[in-house]
C-alpha cells in the first residue's frame, strides 16, 4: 500500500479519514499530535514543556517532533503502509522529512490535502469529543456521530473526553498557524507532483475521493 501524508487544517477530517483507512485497509496511523499527547502526560521536564505547547496551540519544536517520529518510523509495523497525520506542518519539516525517509529507506507516497471551510471546522473543534479507549471521534454540535449517551462512546462504550486545545481560542491560533506555516507545503509537494486535493465536507465523499487516488 502507498504511504499517505495527510495535510489539512485542524478538524478537517484527518483523524476520521485515518480511522476509516485503518479499518478498511489495515493502514498504520501515525499522528504526531497523538505521539506528542502521549509524551505530554509523562511527569518529566519534556512532558511539561510539550504539555504547555499543546494547550497553547503552538507548534512543538522540530527537535522534539523528529526524535519521536524517527523512533516511530523505525518500528516494523509501518512496512505495509502508514498514514502520516499532522506532519509535516512546515516547509522546514517537509525538507527534513525527505532526508529522514531517504536515510530510513521509506517511500514518500501520496500527499493528500483535505479541503474545508473555517465555520465548519470551528464547529467540529468546539463540539468534538474523543473516546479514551478507541479514539473514535464524536461531536455534540454538528449532528455527526452525536453521543447517544452523554460522555459515552457510541462504538465501544468507553468514556469520551475533550482535548485541552479544542476550544475557540486555540482553534483560531491553530488555524492561523496552518495558513501561515502549512500552506507553503502545498507548493513544495506540487513541484514533486504527488499531491491530491479532496473535499472533506462529508465522510463518504472524502473516503471515495481518497480511494480514487489510492487505486490510481
Ligand atoms: P490539529 O491538527 O487538530 O491541531 P494535532 O493532533 O495534529 O491536531 O496537533 C495538535 C498539536 O500538536 C498542535 O497544535 C501542535 O502543538 C502539536 N503538533 C502536532 N504535530 C506537530 C508537528 N508536526 N510539528 C509541531 N507540532 C506539532
């Protein structure tokens, strides 16, 4: 299977799409946000530094991000295809990633950009709730996968929680960072010729758009 790099504004559907591709095709999902959230729970100086950056919605330093990503990419389970979600986020990271994968002998794969609009994304962020056990995404505002029982996962019955950065203020910062830092990546990958654009306003259109690219 082709490796996939997912680039999109916060809450544009990276997590939801990844969940579908993992279930349907057995992809391995690598989210730098998840890896960083794991680190942020450790009771160490590094854990506290990362935790502060995450709740402010600012980018974590490349030094930290690359160390955890390289460790993840050295694990055997990535060999059959993985989805990179939330990385690269800057032109600098994209260039350093090229060096990293050539050193580790990993294919770049396809770059997929999920397109959406500000108002939809804001609602998704403010209403978003995640399952502690299976990671499934729920929403209390958009009408998509509303929890049937308050704070309980529709899929596995686990407890739902809100991410510390899922509020209006942090969303605004994350969205502005996306426009400023991440959009230049689009040009970078356009020059390489491996970029595809998919509308992410609803789940089914998004999945079929991505499947067309994977089957191409
Ligand atoms: P979202 O895309 O909804 O902001 P993520 O889970 O991808 O959510 O990222 C959450 C936070 O983790 C970001 O706001 C940032 O602080 C940090 N982060 C994730 N990926 C990176 C990265 N590649 N480089 C720097 N910081 C990152």
